[in-house]
C-alpha cells in the first residue's frame, strides 16, 4: 500500500472501511501523492532549518485554517441533512480554533519575534471565531454529487495537512523554549487529534455512500481527478516531487 494511504488507514483505524480504503489505495497507488515520500520530508526539513521560513509558514497556516473554516461554513449552509450538517459544522469550528492555535504556536516557538502591527492584526483576524451553537443560515441545498465531491477534496486535503502537522511537530518541539514546551505540546496534540478525526468522519461518510456500486464508481473517478489536481497543486506550492 502507498505510504500516505497506509499512514492514513492506520491513523483512523480504517480497516473496517473497506470501500474507502479501496478507493484511497487504488488512487494513491495510481497517482502517488508527493507528500507521502521521503524526498518530500527532506525538502521540508531543509526549509525548516530557517527560522524565518518556519515562522512565516506558521502564520500562513493560521490563514489557511481560517479560510478553511469559512469554506466549511459555506458548505454547511448548503447541506440539507441535519446529521451531516452537525459533522461539518464541528469541523468548521475546529478549523476556526486551529487558526487561533497556530497564532499561539508562532508566539510560543518564537517569543521574541517582532511582527508588524498590520501583520499581527491580520493574523489575529484569521479565525472567523465560529462557535458550535451558531450554525449558519441555510441557503439553496447542493446536490449529493457536489457535497461528496467537496467531502472527497476535504479528505485528501486533511491527509496532507496531517502529514504536514507531524513534520512540523518534529521540528517545533526541538526549538521551542523550555518554559513553553507543555503548552505547545497541548496545542499540537489537539490539532493532531482534530485532523485525524476530520479524516475519519469524511472517510466514514464516503464509505457509507459508496455501498451503492454506482456511487463507488463515481467516487473512484472523483478521487482520481481530485488527487491528481491536489498533487499538481502540492508540487506548485511546495516545489517537491
């Protein structure tokens, strides 16, 4: 099994999700993600040796998580199934929290960092500050095909995010000041648990939906297309093959 697929299945205990596991394995074997290779890790560590790059990437992570929360907020408004709405809304709230967590991590790891006021304000505004009791108003519902396409994209994206998080953790715990180690560890553990859960719940939804053979065939094609696009985007963004 492809390394990224195996890491994912092991992390979510996906052995009972036969259809999802089959989709993931077939797709990642056919079009291996660059973020599942040793070369990708080497590329990351080469950059992570530079504090400016690391600090900038932590700030960028806050922005990315905040943007992700807003996209999920939009998706929630287009889902008619209350059970699915609750799952995606919980995910949106997690991403909103992660934006704040990454802001905190930046200052924990680099307590002496000097951030200009405009950048600091933008960093603080990264999180949309979503709360569980306050789901967004409903809008026109999207079709199942649109919703599950977005769930598949989320699943692939969270797999990469989780791998990135593990790479970051291995670096951050070595350079954080001793007085900040415990708080950093708690934040990193929270993010890791959330990212793992995001992969797991989307995997369960995909597995259940693809019990219908027609949906399985559709999901296999969707996985292939979205993985290919995601791999191309990853190489463009990170520059690692």
